[in-house]
C-alpha cells in the first residue's frame, strides 16, 4: 500500500502474535503536492 507521503507500507503478524509494521521511503513530496494527493485520496 502507498500513502500520500509516498511511503510504501504494510503490516504482518509473526507466529508469536507480535504485529510488525514496515515502511520504506519512496520519494520527496513538496507540501503543495502532498496536500493535493491527500485531497485526491480522501475523494475531494
């Protein structure tokens, strides 16, 4: 999955019941583009 900050992320649970959240950096996003992507993601 990708968020509007341009980080790819996901979550898994190991056999012992620990939940791990992983993410990786994808790109720099200027504030105006981040706001536009957030509006698009939220349907506005």
